[in-house]
């Protein structure tokens, strides 16, 4: 091989090396500009899981997703692995995703049990049995009053405020319209219609409402939230 040919080959190799090096630098220039979790918050019950979807924006070459990191602020309540959150026990946690220096969060609430309505039909029977023993006329089950009782039971459960005062600061009795006799019994924690009826009857003030002769109609409801039951018993005259 002549000296001139060897020089030409060396120059070509140098050019090829330079070209390869230039491509490598370009591939590493991708920059993440934002990352977003599709949900700002989510609620799960213990034992359930959910995958959190994300989107991200970048400049330059597409970055490797191996750089996505997930953390939970309360690992006792929520565990997170590759974007899948697992509800371990009742509580809250802030789940954070970090990617290329950018981050976003999602608040995860874990409930002990799902919310549910408890069938309160037996409570009507228990109430009228007490009225029968007291020789007072039976009360009629009223659909409008039952809806009011449902409102009262649910708003106490969701706010945790066990009171005859509603979250808006007004009395629960303001839900009953018209110029008539009105009354409300509430309870918290009893699991069955028989148990709550007995508790009301054994309390003088509640018993007075249960046996009041002026009342002719009643609505009863029970709502369970995080394993705690809230009861409302609403009375009125015609």
C-alpha cells in the first residue's frame, strides 16, 4: 500500500469516527419539559389497586422512560410500583412521579370499606312497635321524609360532623317545608335497625320524638362511610 493511499484511509476513518460521535451526542440531548398524572386524586378501598396514567413533553430526542420514578408519602396506606398504586390500609398519601427533573402529584385516599346505604326498613317496624306498646297511632313511611333522612345521614357521614346542624350552618329541620310539627333523631355507630331503635328509645329526648302524638309521618335512613354508620330519623305532622 502506497503512502498516499494509507493517508487517504486514515482521513476517511477519522471522518467516520467524527460522524458516529456526532450522532451519539444528538441522541443524548433529549430534555423532559413536563410530566403530568392524568388524575389529580383518586379513592380506593383496602386491597384494591389502580394504575396511574401519565403524559410528558420533551425537547430533542425521546428520553428513556427508565428514568420515571414513583414515590408515596405514606407507604403504610399506599404502595406504588411503576405507577400502580395499591391500597394497604385506610388513610391518605401523596403519590409523586418524577421524570427528568419534572414532577407531578396525585392524592390517593384509602377507605376501609366502600360507602353504602343500609336498608332501614326494619327501623320503621321497630318504631311502630314502640308506638303500639305506648298506644300511639302508627307512623306512615313517607318518601319525601326518607329522602331528607338520606341527605342528613350522608352529609354527616361525609363531613364527619355528627350534629343536628347541617354543613351550611342551618338546622336539619329546615329541610322539612311547611308549617307543621317537625322532629329529628340522629345516631352514629349502631350496626342494625334494632340496635339503633333501642338506643333512641332508651334516650328520653329521642323517645319523646318517637312517641309524639302530633307526628303522623316518618323517614329513616342510614349511610355507612369508612365502616362507620350514621342514622337519621325525621318526623313531621301532615
